[in-house]
């Protein structure tokens, strides 16, 4: 059985609809998965490096669950990587993560069509994933195809129907994530 570790990098999950819904659905479908909610574990942004590294060592597949923030990771998750992925642990000649799988699971506020050469941002979403591919390569992690859902903006939750649509999109995202994790077993 695949041991999954899910790192929730949302800086304030209490204010989330999509990421919170995704994590709730995944926790129900995969009760054996370890989910580390960085915002509640470390509200002061002071990580227990040993606990985080031990969780990574126990995992076969590592899932980074986050909202795409300014075309990258949210600050909390970026700091977590900076402090946990140390030379000698995650990379270098004594790397301990070799061969584990990394799965990016994220949401974007902007709609999918904004992420294209012709779209609002002028770049395909895949273009923004270069730092993740580089990180996976440096750490000898197998980067799996990402799972993402676009169009779940804070701005688009004024009406109950918008909230319902975001929750449904998030449940569909969670189903794809669960299926991807189960397919690794």
C-alpha cells in the first residue's frame, strides 16, 4: 500500500473553500493518508524540522496541496521547503528522498483560459511549473502529472451558487487526486 503524505500549504485554510473542500474529501477517502496542515501546525511559521522530515521519510508519495499564489507557492509553503528541504536531507550526496513521488495538487483563482499564450497571463500554466520540475530533479523525486483546478477565486464567492460551484469543482479535484494516489498502489 502506498503511504501518502499530504502537505497543506494554504496559509489560512479556515478562509478557503476549494482547498478546504479538497482536503476534507481526501481525508474521508484516504483515512490512512497523513495530512499535515501547515497553517494550524505552525501559525507562528516556526517549523519542527525533525517532525516534518520524519513525515517525509515515511511517505512513498508526497502531495503538495496549495493555492497557486502569485504564480508560485504561498509564502508559508515556500518557507517550509526552505527550512525542511535541507542539503543532505532532500538533496546532495546523502539525500534521503531519492525515488519518492511528488504530486502537485493546486488551485488557481484565475480561469484556465487565462493561462495560455493568448490568455490574460501570456503563458501556459505548465510554464509556471519549471521551479517545481527543477526542485524535483534536484531532490531526485519523481514528479507526477499535476492535478489542478482553476477558477476558484475569492472574488467569485459572493452568491451561494458560486460557492456551490467551487465546492463541486473541489470535490471533483479531490476525486482525481484520490484516484491518482490509489493508482500508485
